């Protein structure tokens, strides 16, 4: 499982006192209020630097944040295009039977008879329900709706998803 999550991207400075403007990369932007510290880095690596958060506020769809030690526009400018990264222990607690997308990517997907359909490559968030993009060894894609009536089991221990495909989802004659 992944130990770190990117929760935001610094897209610009805000004002002259070192504040940064953040594009949230999370379903719940209010989660920033609960954070005390974040790593800031261009990517998840061993070179991430941890910062304390002084305060958070919101402007339209963006998060404005004041980070301890970043006290002027030039210092804030150096953080532009970098990510806010958190430890898994600081992540939002998910309800039962819900998962972080990053934890499921790469899982083997099987139908109810045990036939492997491919590996989960992407999850599309459509609003009404997620859609699993499953790709087989021939690079064919199957779009599987992530509904309770379709997804039978997700096994984090076995990196496996078992589904019951809706009739007509796969056309074997093509």
C-alpha cells in the first residue's frame, strides 16, 4: 500500500506575506483544516521536506495556506508547482467498503467464474458512480461500473477484485 498521498498542488503565491494558493487534489477540501504538517516536494521521494501549517482559508475552489518559515513572496514562489503530501496516518478515515484509488490501481480483476479480465489501470470518477478501467494483456479495455451489484469483493490482501459483469458489457464476437 502507498504510504503517502498527494492532497494538493501549489499553483501560485497569494499576497506578499508568503501565502500559497493550492489546487486541492482531494474530494474533501475541508480536510486541510485538520492538517498540522505537510511535506512539500515535486514528487513522493526520500527528499521531501516537512513544514508546519500556520493557517488555512478558502477562496473559491482553492485553498490558501500560510506555511511556517515561508514569510515572503519569493519564498512562496519557490514552492510553486510542488505538491502537498501527507502520511497515510494523516489521511481522512474512509467509511467501510470504500478505498483510496491509489490502493486499488494495479489490482487483478476477475469475473465471478474466476476468469482474469485484466488489471485495474484507472478509476474514472463520473459523479454518479466510479468506473473501473480494466486492461487485459492485449491492451483491450473494459469499463466496469463500480456498483455494489457489480463489484463482489475487493481483497487488499490479495490485490484482487472480483466482479459480476452486467450482461452485454463484453461483446465476445468482436
